[in-house]
């Protein structure tokens, strides 16, 4: 057998096997997922009779039936609590529409809500089944964000919505919003309906870019990945995305500074709960009031959000079962109609059960992924980025509302959490093998040291999971 450059025997090409999918860094993303992700950033407005559709919504309408069939037939693994919670939320919303506005409204509005929520969720549940596929999803989102950044910079400087102007050449797109500048800059709308949505979309890249795309890379490279999302958040000049970005940056810093402490997240959780108790006992304002007063750009904006919480919860108390639907919710005449709280709006519009089901879906997915055991180093790092991103979006959801493309992306990300369960493949019990890949050689050093001492060595292959026997003559 031929000797390699290092003096070790070169592997026989006929015996080298390709790494299993669960151990590779990347794999090809299903075309449906790629089209879906790109469709989220195409601002075309399509009409099908009375229905106002977008590219991603049209795709979900076409795929909804097959997706549900595959889910029920086990293509997404076994049915879990978050699946049921999201489905019950959609059913309750449709029931609320039926009780308040009649059956026709329930079919139209409730139906499209079901398609958007369960459709986006099931695309992730069915097609994003491994951490390697999840890596590819993050990479697509990163490059989409990078493609939008130059247009966003031009928009904030020139004051023109360049991205929407380009799409308008080909087909009718979203209307351009003209909002008061902040810090002397235009708030970037990009290809979305509002700067808040562009900022929320960009915030997703921060945690995922640092931990998923940046895994195994120098800190500088990791920061570059995260900065691409952070710059988009800044250009949106929206307080909600700023909250999501700030939360993620703090959690990233905490993880990196205290990486040597195994219980660092338990400590942080304890400090957080202790802080809440101290504030509630001794401060003259609630935690929500303090948070909102510090994150809002203007005092008037902070004051309005506090009033939304006050009058929104009062509305829920008066209409706890089915909410107010699309009717006006009770508030002072000087307050705007919008409810800038993602987690409060379902309770106001469709009743407390819909909000409870949504919270249950989020919390159950978060905890299932958080307490998932037997993950290798790479998968654990991906999980950290995933959970930090979700937590940033969750916190920001108390200050802004997610709708249309960003809502669909949020639900899709919830479904991506099950990639860490890898139910279609039995996960390798060897922790070292979990992180193995085409460029990983952590077991090579120990193998080489033992072989040079002339001993027989039996090692677990990170590629094939088969025990292989290596021997080198003492010559």
C-alpha cells in the first residue's frame, strides 16, 4: 500500500466511504424550501378572485394538501405537542371568525391563516430534517440578506425605496411607505411592507450567522456573519428589531465569556428571575414598563405601547373566549388601531385560547430543543444559535407585531427545531463522531500515536460507524 506524505499508509480509495448525511456540514436543500425562502422576499401582489396573494402564499396554497398528507402519514416523524398546539390555534381563529363575522369570513380569513401557519411549519417539519439541512437554510437566508443590504444602504441614503422600485418594473408590488426619518436617515423598507419587517428579518441572521455559519471558524469570521444581520437591523431603525438584536448580542457575549462554565445558562436564568422579582417588589414600575420605556425610540412610542398593553388586556378580559375579531377594540379615540404586540394581538382579536395555543407551541418547541440530549459539538452549537434567535424574536414580539412574510418565516423557524431530533436516522452514540465530517480529523491524532507504538487499534469510524482495525509494523 502506498505511503502518504506524513509517512502513514494512504487509505485505499476502494474502502473510503462517504460520510453519512447527519455528519456532513452541508447538503443540498430541497427545491421547495429554496423557492419558499426566496418567495418571502418577492413583494409581488397577486389576486385570485377576492383573495390577495403573494408568491409565498400562493406556493403554500398549492402545497398545503400534500404537506398535510405527508405529515399525517409520518413523513415528519411522529406528531408532537407543538403540531397539535399550532393546529388548535388555527382552528380556534377560524371558530372566532365564524362566531363574530359568519361562516364565509371563517372560510376565507381563517382558511388563509391555516394555510400560512401550518403550511410554513410543515415545510420545515417535513423537509428540514437534519442539522446539515438546517445549515443550508441559514446559508440561504444569509445570502438573501446580503443581497438586500446594498439596496438598503442606497435606500437609507437616497430616500427612495430602490428594491421595491426594481420589482415594480416587472409586476405590481407593495406600496412605498413614507415615514419620518430617524437620526437623519430613512427607515429602510426594502422588499417588505414596513421597516419593522425588514429589521425583524435581518435580526434572524445574527444568532444563526454567529453559531451556525460561524461554527469552527475564527471569532472575526463569526462576527462578520452576525454583523450582516445587525446592519440590516440598524437600517430599519425600528425599536422591536433593535430589541431582538440586543438580546441576541447579549446572549452571544454571555455564552462566549462564560463558555468554560457548564451551568452558565442556569446561572443566567436564575439572575433573570431574581431581577424580575426584585423589580416587581421594589420598583415603582413593572418590568414591562421599564423595558418598553428603554427600547422605544421616542417617549410617545413607549407611552403608546404601554397603553396598548393596558387597554389590550382589558379588551381580553371583556372578550376572553372569541375576542373582537376584525371589529374595533376598546381604546381611547386618540390611540391608533394597530396592536404592536405579537403575543397580545391573538388574544385581543381571537380570544385568549388562541394566544395560549401559540405560547404553548413556542414554549414546547423551545424546551424540547433545549433539553435534547446526545448532541455532538456541531449540533450543540447550532442549537445554541437557534435558541438564541428564537429568544430574540420572542422578546421583541412584546414590542412589535410580526405579520405576512415575517410571521411565516417565524413559524417556519419553529418547525426547523425538529431537525435536532433527526428521527429518520438513528443518531450515533459516539459524541466525537457526531461532529465528524469531511474536514474533521479529531480521532486521527490518537490513532496515529497508538499506531506508531506498534499496537493494534480498534477505532469507531466517524464516517461509517463500523469498527476498523488499524495496524502498523514496527519497521
